[in-house]
C-alpha cells in the first residue's frame, strides 16, 4: 500500500514537470519509475507463487486489472519498448504510464475493513437513484440561473463588451460558459472577488447570486448529504437481522464441525470420548490440525480434556465436548468473564463455610485480607484446609463403618435368636434377613 501511494506521488510529480524538467530531474524520475515497476512486478510474482492456479482460475477482475497494469503499462512500456528501440517519451506513453496509479483502487479494499467507511459506501451505493435525481436537479437549477445570468448580467448595458477574464465576460460568452461561471458560487471559487466586481455596476445583483447559492449549495448539496447519511443508517439497521442470521448459521456450522470431530475421536462408537481416545486422536493429522487451529497443542489439549470433564468421570459426552469446545473457540467477553468470576466467588464462599476453622488466620476479614495481599499463601491455606476436611471426612466414614459393623453383628445375633424361637414354636416361615452393607 505504501509503494502504491509513493508511486502516485512520483507519477504526479513527473507528469507536472514533463516536458519542462531539466535532464537531472528526468533521470531521477526515470529511475524511480523503474524501481516501482520492479516492486509491482515482484509483488505480482509473489502473489502468483502464493495462489498458484487460483490466481487465474476463476478469473477475477482485480487480478486481470493488476496483470495488465504490471505487464503492459509497467514492463512493456517501461522496459521492453525502450530497450528494443529508441523511443522518446510522448504524452501518449506518459498517459499509459500513469495508468499504473489506477492500482490505488485496491486501497478501497483496505478501507472496507473500517465500519464507518463501509457505512458511508453503503449509503452512497444504496442511494444511486436519489443521487442521480439530485445531480439532475442541480444541473437544471444551474441551467436556469445561467439563462437568467445572461439576461441580468451579460446583457446589462453598463458592461458593454467585457474583456476576457472579467466577471461579466463569463455571462457574455454563451450559455455553457455562463453555467460554468455560476458553479463557481457553489464552491465559492473566487466568488467574493467576482461578486465585488459585479456590484460596481449592479448593486443589487447580490440578491440574485445569494438566491442561487442558497438553493444550490445550502439546499441541494445538504439534501444529498442527508439522504446518504439516512440511507446508510437504514441499511445498517436492516443488516442487523442479516448479521444475526449469519451468526446463527456460523454457530450451527461450528457445532456441526465439532460433532464431526467428536465422532472421529469416539473410536469405539460408545457416545463417550475417554482420555485414551482423546490422546490417540493426536495421531490423526486431521484431528491434530483442528486442535492447532483452535490454538491448542497436544499438552494443552490434554489439560483441556480435564477442564471439560465437569463430572470427573474421565470421559466426555457429546454435549460436554461441543459446548466446551465452542466456548473455547469463541472470544472471551466481559459478560462471560464476569459470570465466571461470580461463580468462582460463590464456590469459594461455600468452600470456606465447609472448611474447618483455621487457627492461623483470624476471621473472615483476615481471610479476605490475606487473599488480596498474599494470594499464593492464601492458596496454600486453602489446600491445608482441604486436606483437613478430607481427613475429617475419612475419619467420619471410618467411624460410620465401625458402627455399621457393630449393627450388623447385632442383627446377625437377632436373626439367630428369631430362628431358634420359630423353630421351637413350630413355624416354618423363614426368619428375616438384615443387610448393613456400607458403600
């Protein structure tokens, strides 16, 4: 892009001084011309090497245009013809050389990445009919006031036959010149000097000129701007629904791709992906490349498996895999980060309530202060309390197991006693059984 802009600058300077430049400046511009031909040719070759046949098939207007500019206006006119025959630069060859500056149209592809430019371009393209009507209206107004200017100014007796260059001469040299003279007031092209010159003989001519400026510059041109802006905003609003539809379609495509990836990972077709199947997937180039596109190497993907395995069963279902991978593929939003932070804070509070009291830290305020001042030490504190909680739970389970064993022994004695009683009483019904298994 920088080379294209510099090329425009040097081509403009070359065209401005041709044919009145001295020999040194002509040689300098000729050297710069060859430099830019080389740069454009190198860029074209690199593009062809990168895209291969896709650069030519299917044909694209941009590629055809670039090829013609580089090879015809650059290589042919800049190198081949001057080497084969002694040809002096002529206005025709100079104009063909300047065609290289048309490559700057590619600059619009760069500007399209900006939302404001896209809105403006959409407004202009979407109001082509209205703009054409405004141009026609402006032309009719200019024609009308050109005719009136000939009658009011050009035929005014005090001017006589005005010399060329005088203000009144513009309105004595035909209708086209009169219309062109009136357009100077739209853009205020030396309009003040022209008005002051006319006021010398026609003091009230300013009313006519002000009326023309008010209609053409203030009304019609501002109307064109308003129409473009309104159309751009309306098109942006209309595109909102289309953009939402595209986002939904993109989401469906993403989920479909992830489901296909899941089926590739699920080697045994069980509907669950185990850690072994997940590891084995990295031997398949397609699966490995898919994870690399998502930004995960093999080690990171294995850690991701543990994160996605929310229930800790060592395997992932379709919903766990697709939902988790879709969230990983998307960008982190402020809302998502806030939700995750709040969930973590709630879990932390529930964990602190369940943990046994720690004698090394004071109350809740001390915990929060320690978390902010020394997060690593706070993490170690939570680990110690978690281990204490696990130990307390293990001891409690052992105690329950012992009590269950005692109850089981008592139940067995009771069962034997009931059996003896039934046997003495002559009852054949089986005695009840008691089961106190602890799982």
